[in-house]
């Protein structure tokens, strides 16, 4: 198995992580080894006999906050980056549920920067927040951010916030990954006898365990069908997974794969897939990419109109508030809540997307 791993030099949370021009921020740590033609189902994969992944414990149904349950409470939310569609959907859902509950909401956009998230925590402490919702990408910064904020219940959104989180709310990360990998593997087994040229994994090392579970889960699911991944390229796309970084890194990756016509591309979120498609478009190679996508925003038609969108695992960020707000209010009032509150994921394809999003029109 050939593995090429691309990383970004220096801190992932410096100013260069969020600017459009990233010429001095990336480096390749290994040279291209060329695409191989192996990886067929006989090499460890179970092919047609492979079983789909099993949902984990911890999945809970969405529920509305009870009317009036938050009266007199002040809740702060640190958002990851409100320029991102997924984050906007989470914010809107939280706002709706806060309104249902009668609580007061204080918002703070970290813009993907740990220093800003730290300032948000300090702000919430001064403002006397009774509970926090924290969505920030750098797990290494979490202890400092926890220490700076008020001593109140904390709901960590999609990225662990130890040591202060009361509950983790969001993806069943490994399972979400396995769903992608299994279904991409199934496609390649049925259509290509598991033959492909390269496997590009667009990751975010800054989010730590979430990245390991989600992206490792993709490989696990794929290998259950097609055997050991070959010509793997693990590409770090910055804190939280950033479109511009992914575009630059994918441009370099495709340049190093001039003859590859079947390039599997999986990513930690939709933003990095959008970046990968932009890179492919500049080289006239959109048809070379076969996409397995984490999250599904029905407005991101650039993904769903791509030649080979194999499917997406839906995260339903538009319903996150239905987990975050009612359970946080319970925790503030002293009730015991589960340490994990996981969303019910679904693998969605072009044939099934309107079952979940009736207004889908891509």
C-alpha cells in the first residue's frame, strides 16, 4: 500500500489558516509514488458479502424544547464559523429552539480561530451564561477555553471539548465514516471490480479524535468491501476542514496523478469536497473524481451535480438545536443527561435525496 501524506506546516490556527492565499502555509512530506491498479475485493475485502455498518448506541431522536422550559436562563453559543453553511444551519436550529424555550441566547462567532473562541468563553463568563454550546475546531485549545469560561454545563458540538464538556452532541463519527466507505466500496465493487487509481482522504488533523474516527471509519468501511486501501493520500485541510486549503492541496495532488482517471475522494465535510472540485475544474478533471461526502446541504448543488457524486451521509444540522437546547436546559436544571447525544445518520444518494429533503432541486 502506498501512502502519501500531505500536511500544512506550522500552527493550523494561525492567520494563514483562514486567508485565501496559502502559498507559504502548505508542504508535501512525501513524493508521489504513482497510481496502482490493485485493491480488488479478493485482497481482504468481502465484496458482495460485506455487511453494512451497524448504528451505534447513543443515537437519540430529535425533540423540541418545551415551551417556557428555559425562562430566566441565559445560554451562550460559540460558533465555528458563520460563513459556513453547516454552521449557519446549526445556528438557526439553536435560535429556533431557544425561542421555543424562552431562554436568552448570546452568540459569538469564533471564525474558526481558537483565540477568538477563547475570547467568546471569557465574554460568556462576564455576561453570566448559565450554560454553553461550544462549536470550535481545535481540541488542543479546549482546556484553555474551558478554563476561561464560566463553570456551567457545556454541550460540545461535533468536536470534543475536554475537560469541561457535559455532553458530546453531533456525529456518530466512526459510523458516519463507515457508511461512506461501505457505500463507496460497494459502488466500486459492482461497477469497477474494486479497481481505482488513488484514494484521497481530505482530513482535518486539528479536530483530533473526530478526524481519526470519521476518516478512519471511511477506510474501514471501504476495506470491508474492496480490501486494503492502496495509493492513499491523506491531506490535511486545516482547522475544521477549509475549502481554500483543500483546493490548493487537491491541485497539488491531481498534478501528481496526471494519468489517474478513477480517483476516490472522501472528505471530513462538504467544504473540502467543494475545494477538491474547484481544483479538478481548473484542470478539466471533474470526471476523474468519485465523491463520498460527509454531510448533506441540499443547496450545495456543485457537489450533487458533479459527474460522480456517489452519495453523502446526512448529518441534519438543521435539527441540531433539537438535541442541544432541550438537553442543555435539563443539565442546567441539574438533571442527568447522556454523555453522548448522536444524530441518526442516513446515507443519501441522488435516488433517495428527496425522501429527506423534499424541496431538493439540484
